C-alpha cells in the first residue's frame, strides 16, 4: 500500500508576505527566544534580537534561522555606546546591567535568585547608532526585558520612537535594581513620543506584593487614525498579537 505524504516549502511560506508589509520587531534581551504570539506569526515579521550572552544568542539563531531577514546581534542595547558590566545572577534571567537592590530583594523569597555570582563585560550600543551604521530597519514593535535597564534602552532608540507603533516591556514600581527607573518614568518618557499605556499585567513573583509588571504601550488613537493604510494594517496586526482591542 502506498502512502501519500503531503509536504510544503516552509521557506516559501515564510516569505509569502512582502518585506515592506512585514512587522519589524526589535527584541531586546532575547533570552528564551521570541514570544509565542510572534512565532505563530513568523510569516508576517522581521525579527531583530539583541542578546549579549553568546550561548543564548546561538540558541535563538537556531529558532529564527528560517525567518527571512531575521538577525541575532550579540550586543546589549543602552543609552550610550561602549562597554558595561553585566551582573550575572544566580538565575540567568535576573542578570542585569544594574546591580541588584539587596535591601529590597531580601524581603522576598525570590530574592536569592538575583544574587550576583559573577560579572561580564558586554558591548553596548544605542539602537539609533546601530540603525545608522548597520542599515538596520526602523522598528514597528519593540519588546524589552532587561531587568531594570528599560528606560536607558528606550533612550537609545532616540527619535526612532516617533515611528514605532508599540512597546512591550517588563517594569517595576519598586526598585529591585540599584538606580533603576520605574514605571512612572517610562510612562512619562513614552508619552513624549505619542504612546499610551494600553495594558498592565502583574507578574506575581514577590510574595503577594505588586512589584513587577508587563506593560504594553501603543501609539495614541489620533496618531493611528492619521496614519497611512499600510501603517494601520501593521498596527492592527500588532494589536491582535498583543491582545488589544482595535481602535474604532
């Protein structure tokens, strides 16, 4: 008995959407790879992931290799270009360019995971400088998970935030890293570029205290309504991926 096996060309499938219609995603601190909602839309995105830890960057390349235009850059993003010290934590996803705030963290059972077990010098770059020198695409969507360094990363995008449509980041209302900016500071910064806070989900890691949140920002309604049709289509696709109600 013969068996018919149906096959398809995954590369062709992932290349079906024209480059100018694909959503450019800049993922900063990409440990673990792209979020599932974006991997499910791999045919519609052009991802650019910044991950300074070589082993993590290599793992991400494995998962993104077939997406047209995908890049994994072994650098950290910051507000200035140069070398900075990465504080490597007992749990690698708690590592940060800022030192842990032990005075706060000692109150919580999760605090031990933030203990610094080593340091590493990492190369940092402003995204707007990388954009100018490497012919990188301007971002439609920015996702940031850098443990207390979110504000500085946003500063490094400079005026490119004017054309960016959405930002998702992890942020805090109490400083668990020394010197970090908090949610209120980020809301104020992004407001200057026409963003509104659209969604705020608590990340319940701190023994019942509301400390850490996933925050989603998008361009305000009036800016989107005044945009071109291609931009509106991109915005609608981003909103759908982020679980946001469309603007009416």
